[in-house]
């Protein structure tokens, strides 16, 4: 199969959108945090905890949407912890974020072993199934890719639209964008900077956890160690690629998903002729190149990583 033929097959784009879905949630969550001036390096751990909690809830008898909600709530709790340490206390956002990642990841693995100490292979659950949209799913190539996915993928696309609307069409969005640029101006309007930033980190962390839940409740139907596989770090890079804009974040996630799906198909064609590691690193190399090109014009939030003390100017 030629390269052009690969790009024109419906299965390729179905895989690309599926791979992009957790990245959409994670990038959106990180974007909200950074728009408020807080870098959240806890994303990798929050992804892992969200994956475990959503899957574990369903395994214990909850329905799928309850699992998603519980995953989001646990993610928000880690966001609250990160926010309390970095916003009012002003601790290093880098160190705190890495600490959150280590804590959440270790706690997820510990919980798994406590609940299933004798399990050699992870138990399976009944995951979300594709839900084709009538008529639209029948469009060649585009239909199966965008309109025959699982409900969480549709939720990811809807979330992009909702967050974009809130950020650019509501007073809350204006305050959120301003607090990442000039928190003193927000305080001058009588808005509590600490509450706004902590709330943004909590909401963003909830989105990250839902991205993790997608892995165990939609892409797969079980929890595996190391299944997040660096997706959180990719989301941080995608925020820069997107210039902190939701629509461009969607584009970046889809591009990475396409790169990843493409390398799998190239690997199948090449067989044993080339080391498989060469193909595995392709989406990351292409993402780095795209990041270099796009980040040169990126305008980051001016107050990002800058602690704020009430009353200071």
C-alpha cells in the first residue's frame, strides 16, 4: 500500500482520532491551567490515576459514566493539591508538578496491587462502544473517523467548543485569561486571584483525568502499568504548539494522532527491514519539528510560572 493510499483509508483516520482523543482532554486541561498562570506538570500522574479510578469504578459495579465522573473528581482533588501548594504558598510549580506525578502514579499502582494482589492479568470491563451518528457516519473516510467513535470522543470535541466559548465569550473566560497575564488587574476588579487560579487548576486536572479514563474505558478495557506512556508530556508540548488556543490544540492532537497511526502502518509494511524503534520515535520527532516551527510565534501567558502575592504590584 502506498503512502497516499494509507492517508486515504478510513481505518487510518479512525485510528488517528482515537489516538488523539486522550491528548485532546489532556491538552485542554493543561491549557486551562496555563491560561490561569499555573504550569501543571502533574498531568502524567493525573492521567494514570484517572485511568485507574475510571476502570476500577466500573470493575466494582458502577456504570461507565459514573466511572468517568469519579475519575474527573479524583483528578480535581489532585488539582486542588497542586493549586494550594503553588498558588497561595507560591511553591515551585515545576517541583510540585513532578511531585504530583510521582504521588499519583505510585498511588495508582499501589491501589491496583492492594485491590488485585493475586491478579496475573488485568480484569476486563465492558468499555464504551462506538456510537455511529446516522447519515454522518456514512460519509466516506470522514464519516467513520469523526462520526462513528465512542461517546468520550464526542465529549472531547464538545469540550473544545465549550472551553473556547467560555474563554473568549464570557466574563469568566476574560478573567481567566487576564489572571494569566496580569493578576493585579484581576484583583483590582475585586476578583480573588487565588480562587480563580485554584479553580482553573482543578477544572484542568479534571479534564486530564478524563483523558486517562478514556484509555481504560474506551481505547482499551483494562488497566495496565505504564499505559499512559508519556501522553501527559506530549500534551504539555501541544499546548505550546497550539499557542494556548483550544482550536489549535485540537489540530495539534489530531496531527500527533495521525503521525502515530501512520508509523504503525509503515512499520507493518517495512516488516523486519528496519528497527521498530525507528518507527516508534517518528511521531515524536515530527511533533518536535512542528513545535519548533509553531512556538517561534507563540505568545505565552505573561504571568505563567510567576507566583502572585495579594496586594503586591
